[in-house]
C-alpha cells in the first residue's frame, strides 16, 4: 500500500467534496474523523482516485504534522482506516451543513498556505473543530464576503479601477506575501468562482483574524457612510458632476473611516480618484456596495 504524500502547493487543492466508502461499511464525508497509522485524520474529500485528508492529532510528537494536508490513493486510504479505524472515535464529524464544512475547510486551506500547519491550526480553530466538532460560523461569513466581492469584481474592474486596485487589491489582498501574493491578487483579478473561502484563508493566515475583521468592518463603514451615499445622490442628479470641494471633503471621509482606523495609508490623490469614479458611474453602484457591506456585517 502507498504512503500518504503531503501537498506542497496547497492553493491548487480542489474544493472539499466527495465521500469515501469505508471498509467496515458506511460512508465517510468531508469533516469526518478517522484513524490511520499516524493518528487521527480529518477527511477533506476526494479527487479522481485519490483521497485528501488533514492530519488531526493535536498532542505529543504528532502535533508537528497537525493541520498538514495529504493525498493518498483510495485503496491505500481504505486499507489504513480499515486497520486502525475501529481503535478510536471513528465516525465523529464536524457539526454543520455540507456547505458550512466546505467553507471551513476552504478557509483552513488558505490559512495553511501562508501560516503553516500548527500555526494555522490555532488561527482557524481547527483544534476546537477536532476536539468538539464545532466550526466557528465566522468562517462561512468570511468566505461569503470574498465570494460577494468576486461576484462584483469584473464590473468594478472596468468601472472603478482605482477602487478595485487600491481597496479590493491592496487593502484586502496586499497583505499577502511570497507565493500567496500572486495567488491572492490573481484570483481576485480573474474572479474565479468559488475561491472566496481560499482567499479569505490566505488573508487570515497572513494578518490574523482580528486585523482581517477590523479591515472588513472599516470597509463596510466606508461603503455605508461615504460611497453608497455618493452613488445614491449622484444617481438622482446624473450627469451632474461632483465639485472639487465635494471631492476633497469626501476623500477626507474615506481617510477617516478606512485608513485611520486600520493604519492603511491611501494617498490623497487616490482617495479623490475613488470619489470621482463613484460619482461618475453611480447608477448601479449602490446595490453592489450594499451587497458587500451586508456580507461583511454578517461577521460577528
């Protein structure tokens, strides 16, 4: 039987999904805990004739490999869990719907790509997930925020280039480093469907949950208190343009709501250009901005 192989390029792992027929009977679904020669395994899913799983031991010498993701041939995986499964709590699963579990595993994979196994384990709350089967609902919310942004991204890219490159690119994606920086910005630029959880995980892994939440909440406030009002007002008087004095004042509000509270500097000239963009193309922006703000506000 073939040994498991650790994934080296985590950002290319497919979305979680796919069940495994267990040798003793029954079906293992993503999020289920099984036992192998090296200890506990959390099933991630399947891809062709391979099984993908996360090593899930959180104590002793095995902690060094906790959170790492492996793939193994289906037959070898079934053989391993067939031998060792009955020795432990085989069959215990994460609590939540299939989509909640998928979102959580997506986010975890993105975190793991930048933070490494044991550190990602702590950031993502995987330890709690394994020991108690509980998923923090915020992780589905993070995935939903990024999916909502991706859904609007192509329109924003063509209509609001300064907002897109600065706020959606640098403010949310500029924290990424090394290989992840190209993945994060590339995915946002190409708007690959279903990548929201993975991107959220990459950002969480790089800056941590508190700073990520702070940036998202500041973005929501800026949308609701500055950009949405601009879009609504200008749509009512379209095609009348904003005055230079209005642009300067509104750019200052962006600094106050977005930059000052997150220590993320945006040059005055860029903030003014964002205001001009919204003022020049207001007719369909308000509902798009509202959708992003609502997704962010769902994060507790």
